[in-house]
């Protein structure tokens, strides 16, 4: 029996992924891990190509190898096309200065994905937030969503409670995503305050693709701009629980400066729909003078004027574990704000200039359905 267990534990295999990140008309990044140190790559096929192409991560003349976690960028794709891909890995049993000994080679099954078409005027997304390590809840909510027709899933923060073991993001939401959709369509992880917590919180960026290496950015889907912000921690940086090693006030200001530049760009100004996804909302009804209210006040001061100026059509948030709808004009906001609770899924769809938000709870009941 002990031998059998050893054989299972020693099995060389792909243990997480593959999952798609940063999908655009030109490329996609494929994330996966191997159970032992390996030299790994991705093979891609397309009807328009005479033969499959192999993609590696190459840095400074060296092909990335002898690791277990991979994020391999596939480039040279065309918008609106179908591709198939598979993972290949060769175990590296020995890696000495003048000799490399390879072990077994493995290959995954072929998976398919499509690149987004240019000039589209419709898109749709599934949004889930505040999963807090509960993968079975994520599974249930995805089951009630329009996942099959959606372009992407946005995880709107706090999908884990803190990171103190390397498998926490996989167990919390990535593995279930791989099983249900992420081999074929991407998810975007919007960072919540809880993803920053724990002694491995600083590694969260290694699990997910980020535009320009930042947790904030703009995703364009045809005529729709989706702005993702990283709202940081909720309490002031000087709060004792952070031990003096957070600098989120500066980081939120950095994002406000960045967004101020972005909204002047031609591409942004031409976008017909402007949607913001941010974990901590910039407005929560009711006065909150607790330390936890710090980020809301800071976000309000920095971003509400910017969103008004940018002509933002809709803001989606989580964090409160309670549903709120803040209509435009409630405070200084010229945009509606929908705050999702921790046990409901949002189907967000855009058609022309109509934005629809539908919220379904854990029992499959629609609790909110509004056009903007
Ligand atoms: Fe939160």
C-alpha cells in the first residue's frame, strides 16, 4: 500500500491549469503547473497555419525551465479566430552545469479558445466576488450564470481570505475555474483587500495575468472599456494589523493619476460604454467612521470626480457582503453603483449602448435586473 501511495505522490503530471489570462486579439497567456521541475512549453494549432507552433518563455537568451509554475505567452494571433493548444513538459531529473538529464515527457489534451473579434458592439461577463475560499459556492454561482455565452469571468476580489500556503488560490477559485471554463475562456482577478493578506499575499500576482504587470488596467472589448482598479486594504496603512508594511494610500493615488491620463486617450474617449470594476466601493450608504471605512472615503475623494469626468456608465463593487444599489445623483456620483453581496452572481451584458445587470442568488433566484 505504501508503494502505491508513493507512486501516486511521485506521479509527474500537470497539477493545476491550464487557464487563460490576458486574452486579446493578438495573444493569450497560458498558466499551468507541473508536479515536478520541468522544461515546459505550449503547442498551438490554427487552421490558417501549415503546422503547429511551439511557444516558450524566453528571458535574456534562456528558455525558462527547472520550475513548476508556468505562464507562457502565445503571440502572433489574429482577432476573431479559433485556436487549439496543448501543454507539453519534460521532467528535469538532473540539472547540472554541464549535463541535463530529462525524465518522462507528458502532454495534455488539446483545448480550444477563440480570440475576440474587432469592432464588436456586444459583450458579456460573469462577475463573482467575496468567495472567501469557498470553491463550492463559486461552482454553484457559476452554474446559475450565463457562463457559456460570456466572454470572460471577473472575480471581483476576496476570492480567498488570506494566502499562507501556495495552494490557497488554486483551491479557492482557480481549480474550479479550470474545471468549468478557464481552459477555454479567461478570467480576470480583480484584487480585493483579502488577497493582500497573509505571509504569501505578496505572491498573488504570480497566479494571475495582469495587464502591464499591474493589478489595475483597462480591458477593451470592442466598443466597451472595462476599467479594473485595485482598491487595496480597507483600514489606514498605519493600522497596527498591517505592521507598517502597507502603502495603499500612495498606491490609490498612483491609480488616480494613471486613470486621469487614460481617460484623455482617444481609445477611451471613443468607447461607447465605460464600466468600472473595483472591489471596495467608492460609496457605501450610511456613515462609517470605523477604521474599515478609510478606503471608501479615500476612493470616494480620488475617484468619484474622475468617474464623473470620464463619463463612467456603471461601477460594480463587492466587499460589503451586502447588496446595495446607489443610483446616480445619490451623492456626487453621476454614475450608478451596484454592490454585490458575497453569495450572488452578476451577469453583465452590453449590447450597443445598453448595459444590463442581472443578479442571481445562491438559490438561483433573480434578485436584481436593471438596464443602464
Ligand atoms: Fe473585501
